[in-house]
């Protein structure tokens, strides 16, 4: 079982993104759909988001 973690910036109404170590990311409103990411892809995604 994956331990999903919500962003510390998540709204209290449940609109958030969750991260699962070694698995990827998902939307808390649709937890059955996951976007699998490797560690390299995760790092690249974070760099792109931070530079935007």
C-alpha cells in the first residue's frame, strides 16, 4: 500500500495533489487515477513548476 501525502499548500476543502513515494502523483478527488513518475521525472517536474 502506498502512503500518499497531501501538499502542505492544500485547501481545507480537499482540492489537492497527493504524492506517493516511488509511485507518482494523483488528484485527491480522483484517487484511482495515478500519474506514475520516476525520480528523474519528479525532479524535472518540480524544476519546471518552480521556474514558472
